[in-house]
């Protein structure tokens, strides 16, 4: 051990003991593991704070442009290991803690996952924040500090049960309250004429948004940026008059209303009350963020007309779309700009990222609800709409196109179209994969694209290679470093040098050893978690993502049943041993998604207890899937399931993480799978099924799933077994409706793609038999997906959209 490292270890050790005594309040001899964990975080945080302040001073000194990233989700995961790794202090911290008998890895396990997101949208936002800091780009992330987040998933008798995620129950050592950054957020009320040619909004209800900051450490500590999350406080926490009169619950009504804004991510919007809370949440965090951005600009740069020169506001999906109207309100009502001038400033400042083509995710609100909660914003939206529709009419567009472009949907119940608002109020609208971007132009935004043909552009998603390779798979990183050196740690695209080792038998053996060690570790963890014993020499076939019908976990499960039947019917065949691993959460009000989770667990119970399959097939549903579980599962995966209905997945990022860790993809030509195929080569990916154009053609020409099912022996038998109660003897009719839906409509084309998927899985079996060829394909996946780094993605945003 070098003198320099020894000195650093001693310094860190002394710092930990000082923190333990004076900030945690424990003598080292009496301290418990959670005390040591807290002291470790606070010790590291002191290092981070110095870098954070340096970064902030540098930004102000240079007077440069800042990026402001607005997202309803930030799935940041655990921060201790991430910060240690990016600061290059992991080894020193390990040694300092070991001298007191503590294992750093064990202490890291005490950190809860921050419950600030659900799936890919939130994890992408976290990757982007890390890459912004790593590329030395000044940025703020803005979101909500959810107290209970999405939910903690428990599986009871195979059913999903939603419980509060109590990640803040013991405090959060990474966050800082910023009392000086507080803003009033209004709801309801009326808009009155000031008598001087202007108007004023007089909200009926107000709540205070308070900032809580978390530092985001870039690679090698180059920059530390800020994730600013908002928490809500009532202006009057308790009405003493009501309390003293005996109305104890009513006295706390304002506190309850404020708490509801920051309590849970994505309240069920199947009821009017749920819709109202969702809209309140979105406006609450968006208004606080926009007020903060404008206040900072006015304080340091003066004239709000220069906002586009100093601020780039990026809307992560449709949730913060009301930012367009809120920025207009501040510029016109507060700062006195003329409407046309404010509109120009707004459009040049705002960019919008679209993440989905699903109509229900593009968000629209009943007009009466929107106008009641945000009357001034409704006026502004009508004013914007009049300008846009006049432009469309002047451009010669017909009534149909104008109706599609309008910010107000007049078909049936009148609704405010938030995606259209984001589109017209931004200078850039980007998709997140090449296919998705082209589909945006021809489907959901076809008419807006015709009116504004230069605005849509593509920025294919990426993932941070620090968390999704360096931190979660250190043994693989060591093997790669020995082969090609360390340059890939600074530039993931240099992984391409591994192509020279794809057919190297010795390197292939080492990669196989790393993969098996990861599988052994995962098998041990899942044995503790689920009680199911797994064979690490089996093919680990993984589908972990949000449970949704378009992602087609059901296709995977039906094919699993078909495979199960074939193994039992033909024991004489040389079957490839498989472990099918599922994980993901279903939205609480999404009946079919929750039923799919139950089906996965019913199939697992039946298959895993059947001696006739002889250990050739195991099925596991992993409860409470989150970032930490992903970091365990992805390095152990052999096969990555990316099987969404073509044309429905915007991009996907799990597909990139799996490939980066040496898993082969089985998937449709959907989202970023198209580009992954181009990078890794046709022979190193397993593609099946209809294309997006073929899906659209089938739907247009009258798709008949019943005929397909009746013409496919394996599919019909699997559906029949599930529908008849073979896997649900306690309730034989449990899946009759789910399976019947495949005969009647099958919107997600399960039947259409089943035979191709089944054949592709048997092709995977044959590939697995040649382990040397499989390893070569795995190595080529690792080598050729460095392009899917979020560093590359952010570099493109910075160059093409933000101008930073």
C-alpha cells in the first residue's frame, strides 16, 4: 500500500470517528452498524460539499448557461457506492472501515432506495443527471421529494400488495433543506382586471413549496450538480380556532392537503379526485421549478428577456408540460413582457422530450377541472391556441388537421391536450430512439410536425456506464481492463476494442467465469428472497421492467407454459435448462397488469414443484423490483427479454444495460432494439415478430387473433391450460377473461407474434449449446454498445438542443 493511500486512509478514518462522535453522537465502541453507515455517508458528504461549492462558484464566475431538467421521476437508487466510485475513494473507505471490523459492502446494504420513480423514465433522468455532472455541464434537476414514492411491492399468495415505501423513516444523510428557496403555489380562485391593461390571478388556495437539495457527483468528481426536490407545507399548519372548537381533524385539513402533494408518486387517476391530485402535483412541482429558474436568472442576469441565453429548460415527458403556461404567466403577469415577446422567450428556452406514443400517456385534462384549478393558465392556453390555429389556417391546413393540432380536444368531453401544449411551446421536440422519432412524425404528432417541420429531432437514450458497468459488475470491469486497458472507463465507446477478443478462447473463459460468479451471487440472493433454489449453470432468461400489456410479459408467460408442456411431453429431448426471472410493479389500478403478476406466480408455483421437469425449468417473480435489485440481476443475465409490441416502446434502457453486461437480446424491432441490432450485428441478437409497419397494417386490415390461435397448436394448448384453471386450481376461472381477451381483440399482438417468439426461443436453446459461440456473441454485445452511453446522449442534447 502506497504512502499516499495510507495517508488518505488514515485521514478518512479520523474523519469517520470525528463524525461518529460529534454528529451521530456515538462512541465507536457503542455504535451500531446503522451509526457507522450514517457516519460513512456524512464523511463522504463533506468531501462532496467542497466539490459542490467549487462547481457552483465556477458556474457563477463563468456566467454560462445552465440546463434545468424537469421530471416527475428521478430513480436515483443508492448514492453511497455511486459517490464513492465517482470520487475514486472506494478502496480507501473500505480499508478505513475494515480497521474497525466493518465491511463497506454490508454497510451499503443499509441504504434504502430513494422512492422517487417507477421505471425507465425516472432511471433515465437519474442517468442524465450523472452524465451532466460527468461532462462538466452546469445543471439542476427538478422533481418532487416523495415521502412514500410509488409503493413497496409485497407478494401475498401471488398477488401484488402495495405498501408505503418508507425510505425516509430514518432520515436522508444526502439531502439539504434550503429554507431560502420557498415559493407560493396557487390553486383555484379567479383572474381579475387590474384596470391598467393587465390581469392578476387571485388563487383561492396557496401552499408553500420548499426546496430540498441532493448533490449529484460526476465521474472523477469533475462537477457536482444539484437535484432539487420540492416538499410542500401549508401556510397555516393548524387552525387553532377549529381545533379548540373540537374539530381536530378539520383543523389539520390544510396540512393534509399539502402532504397529499408529496406523499405518493402517480396517484390512481381513475377517479375525479385522483385526476385532480395528479394535476395538482404536476403544477406544484412545475410552478416551483419555473419560479426558481426565473428568480435565479433575474437575480444574476437581470433582464428576463435574456433567459434563453442563460437557461435551457428540458421537459422530461408530458408531466411538466404546464411549464409552458407557467413561464408565460410569470413573464407576462409578473415581469411585464408583452404576450408575443414572452411567447418568443418561452419557445427559445423550452425543449420537450416525448417518451411514449400511447395516447393515455400523452396526458389531457378535463377542461372544467383544469380551468377550476388553474384559471389564469387556461386563459394563456386559449391565447396560445388562437395563435397556433391561425398559423395552421394560414398554412392551408384543413379542419381535420386543425382539430388535431388544437390544444383543446373538442371530441366528446373537452380536454386540454398537454402534449400539444409542450410541442407548440418548445423549440425542440425529441424522440428517444430512431424508430420512435420517425413514428412521432407520422402518428401522434403528424399534423404538428407538418406545421412545424424542423422541430422534431432524435436523441437515442443512453445509460451511465459508471453505475451500469463499473459499479454493478466490477469483476467484468477488471477483465476488460486486463484485455484493453482502462481508457473505456473515460469513454465507453472505446469498449469497441474488445471486438479483437471476441473469439479469444482464454478471454471467453474469463468472461464466462465472471458471468457464473454473478449468477451464483444472484441465485443466493433470490434463495433468501423467495426460497427458490436456482442452478447457476442454467440459462438465466430475464424480463424485469414495469408490468404493462404492451411490454408483453404475458407473451413470455404463455410461451413458458408452452415450453413446460413440451418438456413434460418430450422428456427424451435434450432441453436447455432455463431460469425465467420476472420482476416489476403494476400500477395499483391496472387490473390486467396485476393479474399478470398473479399468473407469473401461479405458473412459478406449479412449475417449480413439478418433478417431471427435472430442474430443466424454474420460474421466479422477484418482489419489489428496484434499482438495487436491477444492479444484482442484470450482471447475471444471459438473455434479455425486450419483446414489446413493435411501435409501442419508445426506446427502453434496460436493453442497453443488459447488453453492456454481456447478455444477448431477444426482442422485436421496437424502440432502441433497432439501433442495438445495428451496433452489435444481426448474428449477436435474436429478433422476431412483426415490425411496427406490419403491426399497423394488421390492425388496419382487420386482425383476426382467433384464427391464429386456432392454427397454432402450442399457443392454443397453452392458452387453454391457463384459461381452464390448470395453474389456478383454487379459482379455475381466474384467467378466463384475460385469455378470452386474446381471442376477441389482442391489441398487443400476442397471438400474431407467438409462433415467431416460440421459434426464436428454441433458436436460443441451440445457441446455448455452443458455449464458445455464445461467449463470442456476449463479448461483441459488450464491445459494441458503448455508443448507448448517456454521455453520448447528453453530448447530443448539449450540442443540438441546449447550446451549452
